[in-house]
């Protein structure tokens, strides 16, 4: 009988230990998910852009050519509980009405920014990834988009400098034949 009670106690202790271990594992998994889904300092930094902005847009179709300059508006808003930033853009490009939209995320797990851009000048999407430099207050990213003329994927580099609470400058650099040239500058002023 003593052996049966000892075996039962040992078995119960093993089950209790396994249950505690499993609880610790669930808690670690739950913590990882909570950390992943909770907006943090980079989301707060993005939220600083919320509001209505005016834009001065300068484009170069040919790096040696004259730039095209236009004006527009941008509305920044945080969505899904402050986890993502949505920006809606309006203006003109080459004399045509222009609308665009960007969804931007800061991924807590990968520690990088991810942006998806769409506009009425095409039917594809541009995707970029990058990091934020605290010292220069600049988001540096690289991405790809499709060239509709060649059908090939184009690489680009983009910077977004947060000058102050009311001013930002976006610069885009295209890469062609191993060379980089400035393709766009957008100067944003908060209204």
C-alpha cells in the first residue's frame, strides 16, 4: 500500500510540474504576443504626424531634365488602435488629378518600418522597409516598384526627415543602370 501511495504522489507531482511548466510556456507565448501587438515609442513617433498637411511636390522624370512642381494635401491618421498610420494624398501630377494612399507599420518583432503605397497612376503596389535614425530624425527605407514600360522591378531608396512638429521632407532616389538619381522631393507643412 505504501508503494501505491508513493507512486500516486510521484505521479501527481509529475503532472503538477508539467502543468506549471506548460503554464510558464503559455505565459511566455502570451507575453510575446502582447509585446508584438502593443503600440510603443515608434508608434507614438508616427502619431506625431496626425493631421492635415500641405505638400509641395517636385518630380524629375529625367535626372537631367527640368523638374515638375505641384501642390497637394496629405492627411495622416492612426488606425487600428494606434498600430498603423494611414496617409491619404491628393494633388496633381503632369496636369492630371492624383490620389495616393500609404499604410505604414512599425513591426515590434522585426524592429523595422514597413510601408505599402498605392495610387491612381498605376494598378500595382510599392513596398518598402526601413529603420529610423534617432540622431537625424530620419526614416531611411528601401523598396521596389514596377516600371510599366519595361515590366521590370525597380529599386528605390527613400528618406523621410522629421524636421519639427510642423515640417517634414520626403526624398526618393531611383536606381537605374547601377546609378542613383533624385526622383522626388515632397516638402510637407502642417496646417
